[in-house]
């Protein structure tokens, strides 16, 4: 009955605060990685290495959670569309200090939470440190199958059908009627 539930209430709630949190967190993550390298070079106890790695993994996961949350917030901001200002420029739809690249990456992570969670779990198991950039790359490299995309068999069938003679087509249609 006393199950432990993990919540992400420790994260800031505005895009500006999340952006600052992520920027500072990335620098902390760099320091954690440097600490791990120093521990490895000095050949300290394995327990110290494992503790430093666990702290670094925790920090990396918190940063990814922050990027996912920022992506959710940015995704909820209505698009200004194709509106031009009086000077001919476009109206900014993003908060200040957020680039389109950051926004795109954060929103991509937010749309693929299951991949984010899977990447975090795999990194934890393998003793690696997961970053938002690595997860984003995993998502980008994932083969995307759209609803309009045919399966391999249908693709081959369509290709064969275009090359088939009338006799071949008649035989095929008779097979379908039989089956």
C-alpha cells in the first residue's frame, strides 16, 4: 500500500525558468562528468565511482525531464502563423532566449516520452549518461512508418503488378477468387 510514486514537481513551471534551469544544469552535468573522470584516473574505490555515476545519471535524467516539460509548454503555445510586423519582419512566437532549434528538440522529446523513458532506463542499466541530444538523435534515427506507407509485401506486389502481363494478372485474380 505504501508504494513510492515519483513526481516531477521539482521542475520550474515557466519556460524562462526551465531554460535557465537547463542551462545551469548542463554546466553541472559537465562538472559531474569531470568528477567521474577524475575518480577513474585516481583509481578511487569502485563505490565512489558508482556513487558519482549514479549522481550524474540522476542529474542527466532531471535535465531530460526539464526539456520534456519545456517541450510540452512550448507545444501548447499557439502559433502566430505567417504574421508580419509593420517593419516586414515576423512576430516572434517563442519566448526570448529560446531558439527554434531548442524548441524543436524539446517538443520532439515531449512528443516521444516513451522513447525518452526507454533511453533513460537503458542508459541507467548500461552505466551510461543519457543526454537530451542523445535521445533526440535516437528519435531522429528511428525509422518512421507513416499510415500512407505500404508494407514491403504490398510494395513488391504493386511493382510486380505493373510489370505483369494480362495472363499473369488473370492467374493472380483467379488465385484471389479461389482463396
